[in-house]
C-alpha cells in the first residue's frame, strides 16, 4: 500500500509534480518524499555524466543538485511540467562540477533519457497559447524557441538552419526561455 502522502499516478513525473506542489504549500513530508524519490535517478545521471572525468564523486553531485532544487524550488511554475525544470538543474550542476574539476564540456541532455521517465506530460497549455507567447519574443530568440520548442528541432538542426553556432543557439534558447518565463508570469499576474 502506498504511503498516504504519495499521489496515485501512473507517471512518476506527475507524482513528483504533485509532491512538489504539496511541498511548496508547506507539506514537509511530501517534499522529503519527493527528494527521496528523485535521488536515485539523479544518482544514475551523475554517475553517467561523471564517467567521462572519473575523478569526481557522484554522491557530491547528487547533493549539489538536491541543494539547488531546494534553493530554486520557488522558480518552478506549478502549472508547467516538472521534468524539464528538474533536468535543467541537474544538467547545470553537473556542468558546474565538471568545470571545477578542470574539465570543460557539455552534458548532453540525451543522457537523461536513460535515467528519467519517458512518459510525456499531458499538455497543460494549448499550442496556440504557446505560439502567442513565443511571438512576443524578439528576433533570434523567437526563431530559436519556435524551432526547438514548438517545431521539435534539435539544437544542431536549428543552428544549421539559422546559420548559427550551436553555442549561440543554446545562449539564445536559454535567454528566450528566461524571457518567456518573465512574460508568462506577467500574463498570469493580470
């Protein structure tokens, strides 16, 4: 029988999102349960990512990711999917560790597919709402976000299509997402 605080859901992501919502509402037990539930998957991700540099402790990385989740938990928009937010934090913390260890590089997001569930979340916003929000971005950010998020193109394909470097596409994508979050908060506040 599942614990009383654990939502009954077929998708781990949906269960994690519910636990996160409860945690943000002040339910410490649900929040603890969330961190315990995602830790094994984060551990697999860290071990996989660190296998290339060999001299870092995966458990340290997991603790850094969990700390970052705790410190940034208020940045998760509760009406948005949980996994993209979690993946971004995990990936950035792993990159930070690699940089501190003197190894420059990028962690491909494809590595997350092996350790995180592949069940896509149900869309919470319509495609037309997202398109309308993206249309408020400027120039390259709008083109990059549309190509990657709405059209489903990869960073590499988007870079080739736009005649940009992959790094420039990543920067435009990150800045565009940041701007979208701000626009979304503004729209939600009104």
